[in-house]
C-alpha cells in the first residue's frame, strides 16, 4: 500500500482546549470535521498519550479554536510540541474560562464549545464526537494543514494522526560542491535554508521555539 496517497487528504489547523480542575490545557490538532448540520456535531482524533486527551476523557468538554493564517506565531510551537502535563501553555496568552472550558483570546477564525457525546478507541488515537453547544465568531482566513506545511514550513510530531515519519520523502541534499547549507531542527524538523551559525545566539526555531543548538546540518 502506498501510504503517501493519504497525504492528499485535506485538513485545517486547530487549538483543542480543555480544563483540568480549573487549569487550562490544550494541544494542536489538524483533525476536526463537522459530521452533522442540525444540532452540529464535530469529530476530532486525539492521541491517547496527549495530556489533553486525558482531561477531555475525564471532563467531557472541549473547545476548538480555528487557527487563521496570521495566527500568533507562538501558538503552534507552544501548543503543538510541548505537553500540558509539565507546562502551563496558557501562561503567555490571554484567555477566559467559559462554560468550564478555556477560550484563547488571540486572533482565531472562530471558536466552538463542545460536549462529548461519544468516544471511539482507534488504538493509538481516540475519535471523540462533540456536540457544539456554543460558538464565538472570529476573523481571518482559516489555515489549512497544507498551508502550514508549504508556507509556514512546519512539521507535525509523531502524536499527530497524519504523521508519516516512516515515509518522509528524502529532503533535497545539497549538490556536492554547492556552497548552500541547510540545517534541520531536531525537535520539529523545520528546515533552515542557509548557515544557521550566522544567526544571533537568541535565534529560536520559528516552529517549535527551541534554540539554535538544537539544529543539525542537513
Ligand atoms: C501541525 C500539528 C498537527 C497535530 N495534529 C494532531 C492531531 O490531529 N491529533 C493529536 O492528537 N495530536 C496532534 N498533534 C500533536 C499534539 O499537538 C502534541 O502531541 C501536543 O504536544 C500534545 O500536548 P498535550 O500533551 O498538552 O495534550 C499535532 C501537532 C501539530 C504541530
């Protein structure tokens, strides 16, 4: 089976939020679809190792914030590559708790408040159905997963259901004799075109936020 065909499925980009005894938690997901129209229900796919999954399973509530193309550049690195168990991901963002779930106040293309109506175990992931009980209007063009890869040049970690690390295409290698250099972030796979050593010491990966010592030559 050629699993690369699955890359042609389309997705959006979202912050999934939940509340752990009053403490907001959350993660990035690219899997959220509307499955019914009257009394709308959405389906999300969440890795069972994600702390956010654990909290949703316990509380039965979650929020979806639809990421716009001009999202605050810290949202995806903080929510997509770190774990809420150890880190307070909301510390540097403004948010409110509404109906027992967190709503970030950064720019989003809209937000949904949901109550869990079903959970289907899919092995590594769980598909969670949520009845949409309220919405918040937003602004901006919703970011697609394709835009995240092609324009932002971001990657997804192994907990994303669409992760295909085992079949990543070969990255273009510099031609022998070519002076161009490339460095790859060892955390998120972001590719830096050029000599990273020329960046100042406080340079951080624009996708996952680690410092330049975490980059290796490609
Ligand atoms: C672009 C992108 C897409 C992702 N999609 C999903 C997804 O659909 N489902 C999922 O469970 N995790 C997904 N992840 C991974 C989680 O966001 C990541 O594992 C996060 O660190 C979990 O945080 P938590 O432990 O605080 O819940 C994605 C991450 C990125 C960057």
